[in-house]
C-alpha cells in the first residue's frame, strides 16, 4: 500500500495476462450441497472493496445488489455469481455511474439455490486495470484489516441456509 496514493488512480491488475481472452478474469466453481430436488433459501454476506459498475435489464435490490441483466459498461470490474438451478445470476457492485472511485460493500442478500446446483463466482476486470484503493478503505473483520489492501476484492460468506417448504 503506497504511503500517499494518488486519488482516483488506476493500476495494472495483478491478474493481467497477455491473452485478451483471459486478461484480468477469474472464475471459481463450486457445487452447492443439500438434497437434489429441494430448494434452499441462502443468505449471503457480501463484503469487499470494489469499483462501481452499471448493469441493465435486471432488478436492483438495495444499493449494490443486482439480479439478472447484463453489464452496461465495457471497462469497469464485474463481480458476478451464477447459479445453475434455478438458473439466475447476480452482480455485487451495482452503481448508477462508473468512475475512478472505490467503495466498501457490506450487505446481505438472499437467493434461491437448488440442492446440487453449480455455483460460479466470476470476476472480469474487462480492461486489465483497476481503480486502486487510494482512499485506504478497510472492511472490518476481513484480512488485512485493520490495514488497507491496495486493490479490490469481494468475499461471500454463507450466513444462513433454510430449506424452502
């Protein structure tokens, strides 16, 4: 973390590659537990330091959570969770406009997931750059807190799972 970071600065992502098809992207795939044929109501706690991204053709829930739709900009970071069953996807860093700024997120969101569904957490920096944590924001309870991390991240924690009857 620089001592005096430049406000609004962007930096090269640590995930930057020479291949535009894989540049600045990550994907993590997991299988949801539970019993096949049963649906579960899953509450996630969403935390991190992110840059803003606009989405369209879906549903805004709260300030930052967005259900369905598509990205509405070609240069800012996308943070997305896709669920195979029931088929749906969610975005975590929704904002009314993009720009060289960052903010913390810390909220809960409840989604439906069928037992045995595939969950795909996907990030896409789109251009190999990220807005650095020039404001030295910290999310309490997530390492490296209480020190700031000079980058962006998102952490999803499952806080409750209830079978839908």
